[in-house]
């Protein structure tokens, strides 16, 4: 498929409209019947998730005729939809509300995430925080920028702490290999500290601004990580599996754990002294 020109602001504006019309009207106003259980006790979906995905799906698809859409909620109902990520061509990845468990209890740490995938790899990405009104955006080879609530923009560059002891981050180990989680838990005191936000989108935003320096994910669903990994990479960081493979949208979710870090050196310190020690 011929490469297309990506209108970064057109996608951002759609995400903002989705938030205003389908998400924020429900924030701290959900009723009992507006929340459903999905796969596990911490895996919930709300009417706002479904409405946001329904809003974004046809509008994103219209931006690139012939593209497909892989939305979290549609894929939860039919896993075969994810096969589009492993076929040639363009596919949109939508996380209509990342951090739904937070959103459902009135916690403001949630985000909307979109990535454009070509031939299995993310080529553009967006993370929008509806509460702060900020949107991080990246396009392959063009760097990463933050659009602030006042309309100004700034280039993003991940800060590089000088040692492992200066690194703080989010080791998300709840899913997947429990032996792996147990093996590294007692080594985290070699770092500056940990904080789990229960929202990958917010953790990626925190890394982009230097509040966090790394994040670890045993379960790496494409809608949760494709946007953030491209942003981190374009801002000077790295997103690799512990086996050394670069993260790809087409990856199977439960392969080697994903570690996103502010830089190659920092990723190596974590692997050597935390994960492989």
C-alpha cells in the first residue's frame, strides 16, 4: 500500500471530540448499569468505552480509505480482529479509554490512545489526557511533541538519569509470569522508587516528562502499548522485550516482558541488575 500523509491534528481533534461527547459526560456520573465486567476482577468496561470506540472507528477509517480498525472493545468480543495487525497495510489501533478501572471509580488517571500501524509497526501515535487537555503525538522519524491545553507545543526528549539508583518507574507485574514477578520484586530497592498508575497511557506520559524513567509490562496488548512505545522511541527512549526484540504492534501479547525506558543505557541497567541478576 502506498504511504499516506498523516494528518496528526485531524486525529487529535477526533480524540478531543470523542472525549467531550462520549467520555467526560460520564466521568464521575456512571451508574451501576453503566459498568460491565470483562475477563477478570480488574478488567471492566463502561458505556463510555463503547461509545468512544464507536465514535472513533468510522471517523479514523475515513481518514485513510482502505484502512482497518482494531479497537479494544471490538477485539475483546472477537479476537480475530487483531489479525489485521499482522497483514500488510494500514490499521488503526484504538484504546477508547485506557485506565478504565480508574475512570469507573472517578479517578482522573485515564487517557485515550490511538496508533496508526503499517505492516505491523506503529508509524504514528497519540495519547490524549481529557482532564488536563494535553496530547502527546509522534510520527516515525519526526520526533515527539506535546500539545498543551493552551494550544502551544513543545518537543519531547526523555531525561537520562545517571545511574540505576536514580531510576523510578512502574513495574506492572500483575499479569503473566508470577515467578518472574516474584524474582524481581525484592530487587526494586536498587532503584529510586516505584509507582503504579493503573493506566499505561498515563505512565507513558509520565515517562515523556521525566517523572518516570521506565515501565515494565508482562501483558502487552497492542492498544495499550503501541502508541506509547512509539512516543518513547521518538523522544529518545527505547521500547524492547527482555529478549532484546524491539516492540511491535503485531507482537503476541504474552511474549517476553516489555520494558520501555528513557534510554538504551537505562534499559540495559534494568535488564542486568534487576531482571537478569
